[in-house]
């Protein structure tokens, strides 16, 4: 597609994959603009290796990983096989790990994962595929692990090992404390790792406590190692693994000692590396083909203000000189001018009229002039990936847009039907059955209710719900979303449920975005012809739904690019459920009063099935969603206050999407 989200609006602008910075990064790092290009690059590297060794009459031995990160690599390898004749008949594979105990046909099994995502679609010989056996009796595991090591040696060793990285920094399932000499073994999973896997198993309590994994030493024996990491949620651990000294607490950092290992990242996963977070500390910008753009200046000034705990307008020439910003200062001569420019730019982000005030030109950063100041009522579409993201992430702005007379539409992109407790669904089934019985109707209802109860009685851990139960759970989320939207002021006729097909698998792992998802989204947009679109930009959503939903919006807009309304439509990205925009990224900040914070909370409370304890709260934050939202909105206001701007109860931040050419 031609339009992409810039998740770090003030990030340095580079062209193509980026080499690593040797003075700070302790291992080669290549950064691509997006994960798709990174995955294709790695797939091409694997394909070149296979062809090179085949031409020399040699087999290729690959070490493979599972999880969402390598899926696009496998997709590209399948395409290369089917369309360009890449053969895997002389390829031998060894997978890193498998849960224990685990049946190979189980939904969460890595045996099944590899079949579905790669092996069933290529010409690899079954006898050349090796994956640890999760069915072994405990007394047989140690011997099997030793045999696994022997098989790798007998194959001639691994030519290229593909890795992901866990939030604890683990590679394979080598949890913190794994030694450099460790080999294939049974390991007890860290609580963080189990929490990260909880969504795949429909609850942390269903996640196996142990797994069989190749050891750090086994991985380091590979002749070449490529570690992939995508997304903002990987950025902190990537920085530790790349820039800090090797430590057994971050097993990925051991790759620093490998003679031919590298990290391959997208921009989001690279965001915390020094060359992106604070490139002025790396060296002269000219040496990195960078220049002091207004965006980078703003980021540097805010960084300096927070570092020194000073308001922006109190920063001095000495402050800039003593903290690596001499070069920037030399371009502007004095701190006063820089301070004023950045302060005013931040001031211009604050507005109580997110849709624009009739008859007045907006001063929001990134919008030079309001082309439709005469439009008193704008058409607005708010996209909500899950049925509660709208009120969680931008509930205050949502309510304000309605109150200020705009024609607000809300589009719930997915049903959210896997995120409802079985007990909650069972209670609703009881209610419906009793309701029908009290009016003497609903024989069919009782049959369906009994079918659902029978399924729930015998439901195995991690099993996919039957269609009837999925529908009940979807209806629960739908009625809650409708209640939240009505409370926020949306007319019932402007509440849309898109039920995008990619989501409706009954499993946490979804299908890829398809033409039907894009068509449904485009049809709604072309019917409304909005002046403004709001969409979820918090791509750290651990389940990936936000990322896919955002892609569906952008691809729908691409398909409608010839429409006049698209040329003048603003696209605003919100966050809140999983993270918040940083001050230097924000283009529009909508202040909330204490009363508005309370109203936003009540809108979130309409989602009763997610109250107290959501089924999939995410692995990084134990707070309820309403608590996360309030704390993050208050923290944004506090950061603005620390920079010397007016003090507000809370702020909701937004980034203006600026399309970039592919």
C-alpha cells in the first residue's frame, strides 16, 4: 500500500535498511522501515543460502523459530517456492523449542504451527523436519534432548539460525539465568513468558509451565544467526540486548559474542536504540546523514528539559552545550530562540476543539490552515479495533466531538468475541433462556442454551468455542459497545459493527488481512465521506489486532485515493489501551477536566464484561483498562506541566498521520 503509519513522527529520516552504529551498538543491527520489508529481506537471505549450497552440492541446515514474528518470513519463503521455484528438498530444519507437555495436534503446538505456516506449503521432506517432542514422558526427556543435539551434529551443524526475542530477552525458551554452555533441555518458564503466552492459551492458567528448548550454547554453535524483532513492545529489551554488556539475565545479549550474528528490526523495535532515541549522543548528525529538522529539534529540547528537570523556557546555552547539543545550538546561535519555537509548537498542540471551532483557523501542529472553517458540523469516523478501544483510548475526545455538534460515527472493527469469560457468557445464556420462558417462547432457545452448557461442561483448556458460544460472546460485546457509544452521545444510526472477517477465527491467532476486510472498511468510509478519521495507533497491542485494523483503514483509504473527500480528510491516531504517545510525538492534545475524566470512566464502565478483570488484559500491565487510561492521560498532562505548559487534569494525545510513499 502507499500510505503507512509513522509511529515515531519525529524519528530521524533514513532511506533503506540501516547499518548498525558500532560505537554504541555491540552487535550488527539492520533497521527496515517496516516489518514486511524486514521479513522479505531475511527470507531472501535464507533463499540465497539454500540456492548457494545447493549449487555446491550441499544441504542447508536451518534453525527455525515460532511465534508471530517469523510468520511473514515463512510467507515469503512459501511464495518463493511456489512462484520462483525455490526448493526445500535439500533442506534440514531444527526448531528451537516446544511446550511440554504438548500434543502435536493442539492449537498451541509448535509442530502444528510449523505445518500450518511453512511445511505444508513447501516440498521439504518429512524426515528432514525436527521439532522437540512435547509428548515425552518426563523420564525420557533428558535422553531425547541429548539425541536432538546429536541429530544437529550429524546434520553438520546449523547454517543459519532464525530467532525471535521474548520480553525477558530470551531466545528460544532460554529464560534469564541460562548459561552460555546450556544445551537442549527441559526448562521451567518464567512468569513473564507465561503471561506473554496467555492469550494463545485463552488464559495464563492454561499455559504449560515447562518447555523443551535448544540451549544458548546450541544457538551460538550456528554458523550464522539472525534475530528478528518487530513492534514498540520489543524496543526496551532490544536496546538492552544490543547496547548493554552481555548478561545471562538477557540471553539474547549472548549473540554479541557470535562472529556472524545480527539483529533485524523494524523502526518500532529500534525506537529505543540511542541512534533513534537520542541520535545527538551518537555523534555529529552529518555523519549519519541526518539534519536538524523541526521534529528532531523538538525531540532534543524535550529530552533536555526532562533530563535537567527544567521547563523549556528556562533552558540555557550552557545546558545545550553540556549535554551533547552543541551542534544544534550552533545552527540557531542561542537557546532562547530554540526554546521559544519549541514551546510555541507544543502550545499549538493543545485544543479543546478537536474538530475545529467554527469560524476560527486551527493552530494545531501539522495543519497550516483549516480548509473548512465554515463547516460547523464535521463528519467524523472513529475506528475502534475492539469494542471498547474507542472509550478507553479517546473517550473524552469522543464525548467532546459529540457535544460540539459533529456528526460522529463509530465503527467497531471486530467483534471481540474471544475476550469474554465463559462464566459471563453462561450467565447471559441463563438470562435469555429465563426471559424467553417467562413469555412462553423460545423452544429453540432452550436447545441452543443446553448445547452451549454441554460444551462448557466438557470444554478443554485452550479449545475454540463452538459457533453458538462465539455468537453469544459477540452479542455481549456488541451491546456493551452500543451502550458506551450512546452514553458518549452517538446517534444509534451512526454505530457500525464491521465484524471484519480476518478476526473471526475463534482463535487468538487471526487470518491475514484480506480484500473483504478492506472492502467493508472502504464502503463505510465512502458512505460517510468523513472530514476526520480517528484510528488506533497503539501498535504494541500484544494480540496484533490493532496493527491489522490500522492496516485495513490505510488500505481502504488507498483504494479510495481518487475521491475528493479523501484528499482533505485528516487521519488522527490515538493510543491508550497499551501505551501513550510521548510529548514530542503529539500533534493534538485534548485537555480533560475532572468532570470529563469521570464521564470517560463511566463510558468505559459500560463494558461490563471487561470490568474488574479482562480475559486478555495483556502481559505488561495488571491495571484495569479504565485505570490505565486515566493514569496515562494524567501522566501526559503532568509531562506538559513539567515542560512549562498549562496544568490540566488530563490530556488525550493524538498524532496526525502523514502518509509516506512506499
